[in-house]
């Protein structure tokens, strides 16, 4: 491509192809890839993978899986963005390579690639930003919905966890496993699913659910109320636990000889009414179950093995069996080791009672057994027991049932008991796995995503239609309307009495108190109008404008201390020439609190619905209900207003000239209205005004104004110019005083 013209045309064509491919091919593909990722994850509702923590339950969707799905959706969209952008880059390289191969040359290919790189980068940035913006709003809306659901779930979880903890606290501390081969403390038993018999170790409000857990077979399991109805087993040995095992009071058998302990254990079970050799050795009594626990084998053979018995820390009482009271006998050594362990326990974990069983004393009370044990050389053992500060009894070998009940704290319960047998092992009804899909939760997030995609188009349509109220969406409709129609916010109320002079408006009143004329109530004057001392009632004040003016509002404000009753008696009227006076309805009363339950009105606003050339403020005693109260009234201020737009600035000048300035940054369509003049004055527009006025431009209008013969002083003139844009029209107004020689004094 040695011809520069052909090279320029080729580069231009390639740039057009790159931009068109980016916005017409890559951008729709990005949109479709994002929608496909959302549908694949939330619409198809794939099966939930097994929990990595080993619990045979499905994690709660809001707590665990929702964040994972949202993260997967976002990263999948980013990966698709990268793939499509890389494809566009390869397409550009292929287009340039094909162009140079067809021209049978390779010189300048690198230069062309360098020229195409900026348009490609700008197109890529625009496409990616557009696609990201399109997908960011749905993601943020979905995150908001998920955050609200997560907050509600966390609140519910906190309530359920509190209920569960309070229930466990009321039921007491953890109980030991009742089986002799285990005896370890069970902080939380394993609950078995009624369908598949899977063991759930964490059936409480947690990451698997706040109120219910979903087993891997699909069965709903309670996590707060009704957990105790499920079959339980020991988490250490896996054996089934009888119902109510955690309420049992534990009595531990301590001794040296395994054979001797076994005989005592069988005797105790028989006297309690339980089956000999029952597993576990739990005996049901009238109130509280009793666990008659005998550790297996030589559990007391060493200090380490004895210290490893968790059941000693949960024992209500200890039955110490001694056959030979000699210091070096296995029985005494076992008792000594256990007493060392008891001494190291905190006060709340120590056994409540101790009983020493001397097997060589077949009968007798505590004193007799102590005497026989002391005579046999067991005094050291008695002293060690008394040093523990725990109630101790020395009992003979017979009648163990009463001793066991005393150790368990159930001595007042009489009668035989019965063995507590765990429920029979049931076969699982269904072991098929049914992974959860969470269709309802994922469907909610899917609808939220699709709603997020529709939010921006629907919002733009509603904004364009003007359906939304101005205060909705943090004032966005009002800002949009101001941006689209800047003239709407340019209209303001202008106080005409604030620019009053001696010549305009003409003030007349029925009576004025000395030193308090009507002009003292004009805005900015530190005075008031009063009719105190007037010989008449129903006094009035009139404002004469000299010509009909399109007023918008009249307001009066009295001194609140001068209002004797609940409201001042005032009547506002507007009149045009000899027409019937227009009664002005008062609105927006200004009130002052008077006491705890009453208010006093001291001012009003009155809208004016047509052009008037005079305003009359009348004081009416009959409205107060008290004759003469009008003489106490002090009119502090009165105002006369009209509406004018500041989109155009009007500057009256001499010789009937009017400068019209566009104060906006847009071109406006303008219409110059004829000025309002007193009777007898005439005005003719010189020249033809333009239809539009550019931004910040100024147009000089000129009127040929003639005054009536014999005119002296100054007369008012009201200029008005309409500005239009997008079907909306506003009016800019200005007041001036003219002399017969057309000298102008602006009042705006």
C-alpha cells in the first residue's frame, strides 16, 4: 500500500469496522453472556455440592450459598469479557493481515496497527464500561436484596440461638455417656435423621439453618424446637442414647479390684430394680434417673488413667469400695488417686456426697463401720475423707439401694426402679441422596437480577413521561425536569412593594395615627400603620398601581401583640377600574403559639387570580367579634408580588428602549409583549424582534412611546417578554417609571 490515499481509506474503513464490530457484535455478546451466566446459576438451580465440613446437611442458602453464587456470576461475566475482548483484538489483527496480503505487501503493517490501536482501545473501553454499567445495577440490587435477607436471617438466627442456649442452660450442664466403655462428656449428642439415619452433630442454629436443617436425603429436621424428639447417639462411641439420659444423676463406683467392683455394681443394680448387666446402667426412678457407673477394667490403676475419666467431673456422688484398708492395697491407692482428682476440681464440679463401702462389714451404721475400719488400720483413710469437706458416710456391704439413692440426692424416693433402654435401632427408610436446589431462594435472586436489568429503562421511560413525583428517588425527577426544562425552575415571586418609591404605588388610607402613616408598613421600613384614634370603624388602606398588573399574591402581617382575639379582622380586595371588587381569599395563615393549647393568627397570604390596578386592605371590627379592636391593630408589613422568570434579564432605558439578555446557556424562543401603560399612553414597537435569542446574547428592543398632553411626574410601565423551550413558556417582567420625556427609572 504505497499509495497514501488508499492507505488512508483503508485505515478509515478498518476503524469503522472495529468500532462497528465493538458496539454491534461484541457488546450484544457481552450482554448475552451476562444473562446466560445469571440464568445458568439462578435459573436452572443446579444441585448443591456436598458440604465440605462433613455435616450431612445442606448449608443455608442465604448464609453460605448466595454469596458463592453471586461471586461466581460476577467472575464468570469477567471471564467472558476477557474472552470477547481478546477475540476482538484477534479480529483486528486478522483484518490488517488480510488487507496487506491482498495488496501483496507487508510494509507499513506495523504502522497501521499502531494507528488502529487508539480507536480499538477507546472502543474496547466504551464497550466494557457499557456492559459493566448494564450488569452492575442488577448486581447491586441483588446484593441489596441478599443483604436484607441476610440481616433478617441473622436476626432470626440470634433469636433461635438464644432460645437454644437458654434451653440447654435450663436443662443443666453436659452429661456423660452412660455406657461403661465410654463415659466421656457429651456436650451435644448426635441426632439421627428419621429417614436415612444420618448423624447430625450440629443440629442447632448455625450455617445450615436458623430454624430447620435440610438433611442430605431431603428431610427437614428441627434445629430449635423438637430436636429432642429425634433419636440420639453418643458422638464418641456411637451408641444409642436413652431418652432423658442427660437428666440422670451420676454415681461412680471407685475401687481397686475390677472383680470386686463388678460384684458391687451387680448388687447395686439388682437392689435398684434394674436388669443385671443392663447396658447402659441407667435406672429410672420416680423423679430423676440414676446412672450407676462403673468404669471398665483397671481404670484406677494409675493417676493418669484416673484423671482421664470425664465421668468423675460430672458425678453427683462417689461410692468408694475398700476391701483391705492397708496403705499399699490397690483399693486404698485407687481411692487416694480419686481424692486427689476431686481436690483439684472447682467447687461446682466436685461430687456432692461420698460413701465409703467397707466390704468386710456386712452390717451396721456409720459409727460401727468407722470403728471396724479404724480397728483394721484404716484411720488414715477416714481422715483423708473428712479432709475433703464433703459429706461422707461409711456403709456396710448390704443394702446398697439406700446408699445409692442418698449419693444421688433421691433418698426420699422409695420403691424399685427400672432399666432405661435406648430405642431399638431402626433401619433407614431411604438412603438416596436428594441434593437441594434452593429454587425459591435462587428464583427470588433471579427475579431481582432481571428487575435490575429493567430498572434503568423503566426509570428513563417514567422520567421522560413525567409520571414520577418530584421528591421520589432522592429528588431525581426534579433534577431531571430541571435539566430537561431549565425554564421551569427560573420562575420566582418578586416583591413589588420592596422597590416602592414616592411616585409608585400611590398609597391612600381612611385614617392614620400620628407618626404611623401607611408608608411605614412598606418592606424595609421600621414602622407600622395604625388607625388608633380614628373616629370611624372599618378603616382601609389602598394601593393604586395606575394600570392593571398581573399580580400573583398579596400578603399582610400584623404585630402579634396587637391582635386581641384569635385572628385579626382584615378583608383583602382587588379592583380593576369600575369593575366589581374581587374578594381575595386568605390562605397560609401565620400563627404564633399562645399557651399550651391555643394559637393566634397574625398574618395571611391571598392569591390574586386576575389583573388588578388596585389593592384594598380593609380592617373589619365585626370579624374580631369585639368592636374597637381594629384600633389596636398595627400593620407591620404588606407585600404585593408577581411572578417573573430570571431566564431573561430586562434592562429598561431612556427613549423607550429595553435590553433583553438571555441569562441561560441555551437558545430560547422569545416573544416581546406590548408594555402595560397607564390610560392615555401609547406604545408602538420599532422594528421586528427576533424569534430566538442565543445563549448569553442581548437584544435591544425599542418602543415609540407617547404620553398624554399635560403629563407631569412619572408614570409606571410594565415590560414583559416570553421565553419558550421544549413546549414550556415563562415570562420575564420588569417595572419602570417613565417621564413625559421618556426618561426611565428601572424598578427591577
